[in-house]
């Protein structure tokens, strides 16, 4: 299919477009059949050199079935060559199928969390009370295990004190023998 479209030229940040007739499958700035005008967006809107068109050739290409792109049709509409109407796509702002599915999954997870939180508030977990006798037995066993450790701890300082006193006693005994 033939298209009447813009082919970009010019330098970086200084666009200049050629209006060309090209096959729809060829690259934007690539091969074209005929150049039929130019468009310089840097010029003022009322400047006559902003859009230069060869209306005779464009009319011939339109008769052969070439379709203008939206931007070119807008410029041709200003000259009265083609009737141009703004496109209306009411679904443009709608999210895609995957986005809708993700939103539904997110809403389902939030609903599940809210239900679980409500369930936890309404039905607190049951408190399991163990008999006092069973609780006392492990405590008594722990006390019995701690008692030998405490007794050994009490004996250890006594042994250390005796060991400290022994050298002092030996030194005193030696001192008496020498005198």
C-alpha cells in the first residue's frame, strides 16, 4: 500500500521533513517513490514556507490509492485537498488485558487479607491452659538442677580462699623457722 508521509531530515534537535510517497513497508527515512513537498516545523505557523506541497502530484497519487498519514492529512485538510477529521479512540485510555488481570488479582489479594484480618479480630486463637501440676514439675526439675551448680559455686570460693591462705600460712611457718 502506498502512503503519503513525512520523512525526517535535518540535524539533531533541528527537524526538517520531506513529504514523500512511499511503500508502507519501507523505512521512515528510507526508500521513497517521489518527493511531493516539505514541512519545516521550526517556522511560524503563518509562514508560507512552513508547508510546501505539490498539490497536482498529491492529487494524482491520491487518485491512484495512496493514503496520507494523519499528520499529512491534517496539512492537506488545511489546503482543502483532503477532508480531515480528528481521530476518536475512546479505548485509548483504557488499560490493556494484562493490566486488568493484574488489577483483579491485586483486588482479590487485598480482599483475602482484609477477610483474614477480620477473622483474626473476631475469633482470637484459643488460649491453651496447662494444668498447674505439670507446670510445677519442670520448674522443680530446673530448681533441682540449679541447686548442685549453686552448691558448687559456693564451694569454689571457699576452696579459693583456702588456697590463698595456704601459701600465706607456709610463708609464716618458714618465717618462724628462720627466726
